[in-house]
C-alpha cells in the first residue's frame, strides 16, 4: 500500500470521530506544551539570575567569614573579617586589586514623624551602589569625609520613603529620620529597582560602613568584603592573593581546606552554581511534564485498541479483497502517528504561547526580566518524543489488527 494512500485513509478514519480524536490528542498536547513551557521558563529564570549576577560587572570577588564544610567530619568554621583584612589586600596588591568594598549588614527601625518601618541597612562605601547595581534618583551618596567622620547620614530606598510618608515620590533629602533612635540626615533617595528573587533593595538604608559598625552595631567585624579585580582575566590571581593574605593575617595553618575561616565566591562560581541549579530544576520540571506525555501515549493506545475492535469487520473485509497484513499494520500505525504528530505540533504552539505569556506577565509585574525562555532543543525534543509515542503507542493495536483472521473478523458482530 502506498504510504500517501494509507495517510489519506487514516485521516478519513480519524475525521469520522472528531471529538474522540481531539480528546486523544489532548494528552499529547498537554504533555508537549508542558515540557516546552517548564524547560523554557526554567532556562529563562536561570538567565535572569545570571543577568543579575553580571549586572555589577564580572570581576568582583566576595569574601565571607566562616566556612561551611561537608563530609564525615563536617563542621561549621566560625571566622571574622575586619577592616584590617581589606586594607591589607588593597595595600599589598595594587596592580591586581582595583578596590575593596567593606560591607556591614543588619536591620533597623526607621522613623519619620509619627510613622515607622523596619528596614535592612547596609554600611559600605559609595562603590556599594555599583556593587549592588543601584543608582541615586535624587540627592547624592555620602562622601569619604562622612566615612572618616562616622557621620550619621543615609540613603533611603523608595519603599522606605513610601512607608514613612505614604508616597514613594516624597523628597526626604535633607530631612532627619530616626534609625534605631539615632538622628540621621537623608543624603539621597535610591531609584526604584523592585524585588528580585526575594531581595528588596527598595527597602534598604545605605550608610557609611564606619557609621554602621560603630554607631549601629558596635562591632569590628564585617559581614563581607567585596574585592574588585582590575579585569576578569586577573580573577584567579586575585583569588589566590586574597587566600594567601587572609591565611597569613589569621595565622591559619595547613591543611587549609579544613582550617580556613573564610569563604570566597567569584561571580564565575555563582554563575556555575546557578547553571547547575537551573539544569536540575529544568530536568525535574521536564520530568514532571513528561508524565503527561506518558499519559497521552496510554490514551492513544487505548483509543486505537477501541478503534480496532469497532472496525473488526472492516479489517476482515479489506483482507478478504486482497489487503496484505503489512497494509493493515501501516494503516493503523499511520493513524496513531497522525494523532501524536498533530498533537505535538499543537502542543508546540500552545507551549510557545504559554511560555511567552508567562514570561510577559513576570516581566510586567515583577522586576525579574525573563529572557531567552524558549530553546530549539526543547522544541525538537518534545516533538521527537510525541512522534515516537505515536509509533510505540500505535504499534500494539496495529499488530493486533494486522493479525486478525479475515474469516473471524467478517463474522464479528
């Protein structure tokens, strides 16, 4: 039997029961669209996180006190970072280290008039804005003289301004606010950025790190150090220089992997971590969606078995007038493949529209920018699986139809 002739017979047979054919294809449509949407959005969110990491530049190294260790002898290593650590790194390696930004983090009650709010505060240098990809909307950032004098000045996020005044556009520059019952002069207001992956920079108060350390927390310890290499190529060298410097200052002895009281994270390491997490999430979401494809294949097999039973007399008649076993096999196999392929194509369209719609909604209502959410590989994979499902799900019913005895089939009621 010519394959195109068989295709025509299969299409006519499927159009006889349009509702049943549509419901059979629905399982494949849902499965394919779910695979494309889940995998695409997983990759898109990974790209969005990577973009956030890259926003401040690719040559930052983050040094944090303490070290998490894993294994049979796992323990949490307690450590501390001080201003002397950062100064030593800056002083010893001027050729490879562009700048060192000390950072102190905490929470504080902020009050203006009769309204108050709880906000995060960050003590840093003016370079802290670039580090966190923030910018000033009005006013200015504090100066080096403010850092040297531990001056009580601050820059407020727009959410803090809104909760203190009722409007995010209120200009508090030059006004006095109470932060943990201490009077601070507002130097500037941050430009709105929006919540990003659970972190809200709009509910942030930035002040000189010396002010945060002495007047807010009364501590000599830093939350972390951000070290900027002169370029991306020098990051491995700077990382090694930082390790050697801190080991010397902290009197750390070998084996260093066990005794280090600090941790270092580069942006390349963060990107690799995000990539691994994204891949795992995409695989998990894709696996869940693949279950829908399995259900769809079972639906195709069941419907094809019902079709074989309903058309037993037709099969007997075709065999009686000269149809070969392979002709019957091809006819029913083509029907199953047509259902799955049509379902796959429709599923691809639905998946692309769904991915685009969800991404557009996320971009419109959050600060996260989901980009490159659809991959050709996921589309080809989903379509290939749907076609394979058609062959596998239709094979048993087709074989059963092809092996029917024509005499028995003609007598079937």
